[in-house]
């Protein structure tokens, strides 16, 4: 996930990471991780605070003004919840495709690459 | 475009698949997935290549273990028929436990990989390179990070995706390559051992 602002809106943070910032904490699916005071204010997320709590690495680009935030690692596993993330993908003909548009059906998501 | 399924699901090699049920819950995490049972009696023509590297790559490829290939298709069909009653559906705790390890280094590797892709798309390979190298160092078990970077260099042509390493007379920008890695780690570890 790339950010050009370490105080993004809660909506932008949720869209990029799948973690919604709520009064209960940072939530994904049924899982909520309590957050310390100051983690968010006025609909904006303090990425440094939330990232530390969730075990997300924050790596700055040398050029400045750009950061990459890694996925959560606090659980020690790649998945911290079974709730599937809502990927926004692109079809071969360039159309947007949301994984959640298939909600209600069983799906096998196959990862392959031609390299 | 950018890789997303590593950070989202823990996909570290291909082919991999994730099963997601009607409730949008993962019922099998990322694991090697196969379109058909293992082929028998098929000999790769690359084994006879007059280029030593390609022949060596083909030799290693024959040793890669396709753990569940013979039963994978049947498992998918069973789930399609039986849904939650399929015995291939895993309990939530098993889904999480099988989803692969991720620590702070793994998260940092994903962040570096995201920056590398960003700069590479922007035509700034010089800026992408240190981030690719950092991702490789922090998550050496992640073949996605390595194969993506390696495939951006090397010989042009239809065999480029297999080469993934140095060419005679040219400097190689990375600390390892496909053949060197698989020879040192063992082809049997190329896919994480799995069971259905």
C-alpha cells in the first residue's frame, strides 16, 4: 500500500488496508484490535500509531513524500482473520473488478503470473 | 497493475489458490493449486537444450514436488457440490494457522516490494532495484518477490520467464537467481508442503 500522507482519511486507510477504524479499534471482519489514544482524530488516521499496533512496516521512499505500508503482522500469520479482503482488480480489457462483487457465491481465487 | 495477493492473502508462489465461501470468508488459505494431476512420461525439451542453464533449470524443475496435484481438482469439485459440508473446508483456526508465517520482516518486505513496483512502473529501475533487493533479503522464501524482479532483466524472447538469472558477460544485479536458489534450498522446498 502506498501513501503520500501519513494522516490519511479513515476511508482511504480502510480502502488501502482493509482495516476500518472504529470506536472499538482497527477492525477487519469480526476482528477488532484496540488502538491507543491518538490513533485517529477528526476522521484521519495516524498511520505511525496504527501501523505499530498492527505490526505494519512503514517504509519511506528516498525521494520523500511517499511511504509504503506493509500488511499486518501482529498475529504472526499472513491471515489474522478469515474475512476475505476486498481486492480491487482490473480485467484484461481494463475494466474495474471488485472481488466482493462475487459475494454470495463460492470462488476459487487462482494466482498465476507469466513472469 | 501491481501484485496484490501476497499482501492480501500471503501468496508467495504460483500457482496458488484461495477458497472463499458465500459469506466472503476464506475456507482454504493460499496453497499450491493445480489444474490437473501430475503428468507422467512427459519429458521437457529444455532438458536437451544446448544452453547449460536452461538444461539445469529443466532438471531442477523435474524435482519440484507438486504436493496435492493428483487430488486437487477433485477437492475443488467436492467443494463446489457440497459447500460447507465438504471435508476440504477448513475450520477458521486451521485457515489462519495454515496461512503462512508473517513477521515484521515479512511486512517490511511487502512494503519494499510495493515501492519497487511503483518505481519500476515509473521507469525508474535505479530506484526500484534497492527495494527489490531489500524485499528479497527480508523475505527469502517469497518467490513472488524474486521471480518478478528477476524477470525484468535477462534475455528477451519466449524463454525469458525461465531464465531468471545472469547471462554470460553481463552483470547480475541481484544476490541470487532462480537456479542458484533452488539448487541451494532444494527443489522439494519450492512449494511449501501441503495436504488437503
